[in-house]
C-alpha cells in the first residue's frame, strides 16, 4: 500500500489525540501485578498496548507480541514472576533480531528461569515463572530504559524487594521516572536513593482506578505540521494533554518553541486533561543543537522538520535509535537523501545536517521500514512539497492508529495508490 499525500492550504482543526502508549503499557503491567479487576480508563488502542491486553486477558502458552518492543521487555519480566506458569514469548522477524540479553541476564540473576528458543541473546524466549528473591542488581545505565522499567515494575513482587544500581551514563531517565511515579501511584514504595541507585520495597501494589492522559509523542507530529505550515494564522487544538505531564516527550513543546511554535494550555491545573493550542510564533532559530538522550523517540520528528525548514542541526544522544523498530539513523539518512538532504552520523549516536543538499529523487516514495515513527514524522513534510508518497503507511497502527483519519479531518488529501 502507498499513500500519496497532499497538504491542505490552511490548517485549523481540533484533534483528539490517542492515549499515551507509554503510560498505557505500564498501567496494564502494574494493573496485572496488583490483581485488580478494574481496568485503567482511556487505554491506548494502538497495537503495542493491544498485544499486552490480549496476552494478559487470554494468557496463552505462546505469546506473540508482534513488533512491540515495549511489550517484549515488560512481558518478559512480568512472566518471570508468574509462579507455576510457562510461556513462550515471540514476535516479528525484526523482533527476533532485537537484543534482549541484558534483561534476561538480569532476571536470571534474580532467579528467573528463562531459556532462548533459538539464537542466544534474542527472542523467542521460554519463560518458566517462579518466586523471585530480588535483592541487589547492577545493570548498565546506557541500556534501553524499557529494560530498567521492566525490572522496576516487578520489584514490589520480589521477596526482598529490589535495589537497582545503574552503572555509567543513564539514558532516557524521564521514562524511568515515569515508571517510578506510576508505581507509587499504585502504592509501591520506590524511588532514587542516590544518583545511580533505585530502591523498591517488597510491598504489593494496591488496586485503584486510573486515567491515562493523551500522548505527547503523538502531539509532536502536529507541532511539526504547525512549524512547517505556511499560513501565519494556522492553528491546531490538541485535546487530552496535561501541563506538568509525567511523559518525557512533553519536552516537545519547549524544543518546538525554538522552531516557531507557541503552546497555550486552556488550563494548567495539575493532573487535569486539557486542550492545548498550537500557533505560529514567528520566531525560528537558524541552527538547533539538542541532546535527545532523554527523549529519543522525538528525533525523527525534528530531523525531518529541521531539514524542511532549512534549520541546520546537530543532534546527540541517539545511540538507542540503532536498535529500534529499524536502524533509525540509517533510515533517516536514506529517506532524507531522497528528498535532497545529505545527513551525516557520528559514532552511531549523533546525527547532523550542515546544509548539504543533493538532487532530490523525482516522485520519491518514503519507505517506512516497519517503523511507525518513519511514517508519522515524514507525513508533515508535505507542507513544503507538492505531494509526498509514503509506502506501507499502515505501520502507524503501532502507536497512532487514527493518524491518517485525523489528517483527512484536518484537510489533507490521501490517495491510495
């Protein structure tokens, strides 16, 4: 499938954003560990959350989490605590080549019975659940925060609790803080005891009702649209976001303020979902330097947006992009080259554009590499092009299933080729 996208002449729309995938996935694991019968409210309807819901509700022997990396990490730790149960957890072909050895080694250290079904260090896994003792555990701080969050969430279920020491540089700290905050909301006693150590006491989660706010990652694509749209009075209103959000990607509003987007909240009352209005500010920096170590999922949005605005950039903290749904650094270099931009990477963790251009491909089609964020981030580029073709656009279902419907609502034309 391929979409040929044409941008609207003006942008003025109210959008109900999807619920946060990050919060939904954590809420479902903590909900299951608590034994609660009350599902969290406003759960995300994306693929990543759906596979967790189905796994927890149906409890099959073989659990196929498809392309959901978060589900693979969270469910692996969760299943290790299910005393008397045995499961095989698997996924797509790409998932079978995404490393999970650090998490498996950590869980084995805690007493988990996990074996590799085929290739050492990679899914599928055979997990025999049991009673885990817990105690002190040391892991590298520069691993995916999803590994850290997976370990933390099972901490209250361990006989001796968990003392988790993160060695070296710690990446994606806001996602770790999100996990800790949600754990405490469900009654856990868990917090940083020093800069590199987290202590979780052995204390069962409490049942409670829980509302999930809208997704700031999804909001980033609408920020990008406003930044790239050419009409000064264009605006977008996004429903369901919160000021002071726990989501690390809420930093998107501050970064986009440098690219000419002004953010206004209807209310800034803490914990209350509200409508956020995005408008042009008329001010844009000529060059942007930023370290995405705490919000790597925003990188694709800003790479595409800066190039299309002509804003030179140097982005750091991108090491985890190499092991996402695809190698996002290489994918960005390849697809931006099609549009006439030459990007360079450094040490597999930095990406920069110094203004170098090349001849764009005629009628280029953007490949999405089974990566939802490639489709989501590239679509707004059409504001600076006559049209844009995107291959396999259905990948957006991984995090934002109604993205294309929302674009049509906002006046975009989508022709199915």
